[in-house]
């Protein structure tokens, strides 16, 4: 499955809050929340598993949370009328350009 096909399929499961939040705000908040859950799972590996990642149970938990992150990325992009494949292509072009210019390390959006 490619990014755009995945993005299209997420439309079937997009059920948003009736709280009055716009879909963009709702999906952005969901993305941040799910990214935090990934970080929490990684923290537990550090705290409980001695920083050893081969624990297959933890890997599956992290994979499930990464799926939720991907879903919210796809939904947010879709709400903004941006294809997920365009997001991926633009990002890899940016990173490849930085690598070619030896600017992959450092900080700041414009390097």
C-alpha cells in the first residue's frame, strides 16, 4: 500500500469530536497526543527494560502507537488537502539536500 492509498482509506474511519473543534485542530491535537504515547512507550523501555529494545511486546506496543501517529498524520494532511506522498517526498528531498550540503546535523528549519 502506498501513502496516498493509506490516506484515502483513513477517510472511512475518520470520526471526529462533536465539540466544535475544526477537523484540523482535532487531528493536530490527536497527532500530538499519539506522539506522546510513542514517547511514553519508549520511556518504559528505558525505565523497565534496561534500555533494551528487542522486547517483542514493547516493539508491538510502539508499532501500534506509530500506526496511530500515521493515521493522524494522514488525516491532518487530508484535512489540509495535502497528499501524504507529497509530504513524504518533500521531506526526503529536504533531508537529501541537507545531507548533500553536509547540513544534516544542527538545528533550525532552514539549514
